[in-house]
């Protein structure tokens, strides 16, 4: 079973995801009356930005995490009923009403079957509806994960962390465009961009790693070892100036459902 998110902690540390999401929302041309889906809404910070751009529209915010849905529902309650928050598995998405726009940020890389994902997202859009999304792409957090592997091999952690299975799919832009086309989208575009994130010190970096990047590792460790593990990984990611860096790479995509 996948460990659920610590939603309040994510709300506290997710400034990088929020800024990436802001950039995605800012590049979308909107009339203001669209019916939109935020696929993978997390705690709803980006959902609120999208809703602000749709004063005469609606947003259906979806997330697979029960804790994220609870937190987003609480934080977005002032926007109800124009904004609704529901729990949903994006690979089994079946909605009664089709949307004009489907937005997603920092979510798709947590889903291993992108062919199935894109097929379900296409079905959720009306003819002519748009998909605009961003997630982790090829090369994302590669150095950070090498640091995690190095620490995981140390005697204190090796037995608990042996044989970890893949939890991410960091796809490249060419494969993503092909998958979108196979799923029935028209004019798919996909591109990668480097987006490294910096933290002022080991402590701040370790908190972020524990909440976002290493939560599957930490779930397998004894509670007394979790903070230590995250800190040791953060120490391997230090720059000469004392900052801690996570080597993020973002995969952007845009496509339409044919009319």
C-alpha cells in the first residue's frame, strides 16, 4: 500500500510545486467561464489560482489521496460550490460531465501507466477540450535519487530499504507526445525544462525530502531512523555555498481532444 501524504506538511513545504503550478496556469489562455478539472489537486493551492482565472466557471479538484482531499476541501471551502473537491483515481476516471479544460501539475509522474492515464483524461474532456499539464520528466531528481541510494546502502538502512520498487515514471517528451497521440489527442506538444530547487540549509532540505521525495523510503524505516535518513540524503545534496539542491526536471505537455 502506498503511504498517504502528510497533507499539512505538504501545504507547508510545497512552495516549489506552487510556483511551477503558477507558471502553468499563467500560460493558459482563458475566457473565464470554462468548466475545468484540476487533476491531482494536492492541498488546493494551484486549484485556487485556477479558480481565480475562472470567475464565471467551475473547477472540479481531484486527488487520489484521502488526506489531500480533506485538506483541500477545508482550504477551498470558501469557493464552494463553484469549486468542488473529490477523491478520484485518475486511471479510472469516469465523470458524468465533460470539461473544457484539464490542468495537472506535479502529479502524472506518480502514475506508472501513462497510456491508460491519457486515455481516461481524453474521455473526461469535451470535443475541443484542452489538456495542459506538467510533471516530473526524464532526468528528474536523478542526482537526488543517487544520493538516496547511497544512503540506503548504509548498514542502518540497507535491510529495510532493499528491493524498493519503482514509484515514479519520469517520461521523456518524445514518448509523452506519442502517448498523447495514441490516446486520441490532437496536436500534442511536450517539452522538458530544468527547474532545480534550492533550500537554505540541510534542515530545510531534509524536511522537504521527507515530505515529498523520500516518503516511500521513510515508510519502510523505523520511526527513529526517518529524520536521520532524510538528513543524510540532504547532506549529500549540498552545494559548496551551503545550500541544498534538488535537481528537478519538469515535463510540460499540451494537447486537445479533437472536435
